[in-house]
C-alpha cells in the first residue's frame, strides 16, 4: 500500500510541475505577431486542453493517494488483527477444582505425562470444549449469535469427532 501512496505522490508532483508549465505558456507564452489566427487559436486550445488534462491528473492522483492510504489503514485495523477472546470465553476454558475432584483418586495420583483411561476421556472433553469455543467464536464474529444453539451442541449431546 505504501508503494501506491508513494507513486501517487510522485504523479502529483510531476503533474503539478507540468501544470505550472502550462500556466506559464498560457500567460507569458508569445507567438510572433505574424502568425496566422488559426495557428494562434490551435496553440491556445491545445494549451488549454493540456491545462484541463493536467488539472484532472493532479486531482485524481491526490484522490488515489488518499484512497490507498485509507485502504491501508483499514487493512491494518480490521482485516489483519487476530480476534481477541472475551473474558467469558476465557472463563469457559479454565479448569475448576470440581473438575479435578471428578477425576477420581487413580487419576489424581497418576504419574505426570502418563496416559491413563481417565486422561483420554479428559482429553476428549477438552477437545470438545475447544471445538465448541472456536465454533462459537466464528459464529459471533459473523454476527449470527442467535443461531448458535443450532450449530453448537449442548453439554448433554454427544459429538462424534472421529477419534476412537
């Protein structure tokens, strides 16, 4: 985007210099008095057309520079930023003490990083929570919060994720 802004600024400067040259030709440019009137009128019409063309070129280059700069700002502020989860989403992903107590004594006292039967169930539950969170976040970002219940299963429903 910066390349486009810089290019339009260069077009603006060059167009302004040519515009100044046209103004000088129209005001101080003199043709010999012996020139026929049709040649004088052709000269003045050509200079006036060049002035109008260059005036439009300068105007459009300023407009293009502003438009590309504003699009760059829009890109940086709306499309490139990552979505930030709300506190409600973060709280739904945290574990609570009652979740730990539901594991049973065998899982509480197991060796760390050793997979047990309860660990697979906890992992499956965590996967379901993450999947639900990301679906909810996608739907909310599209502005379809009212259809959330239709796409995200409730806690009582079983969701098949293809992993046995």
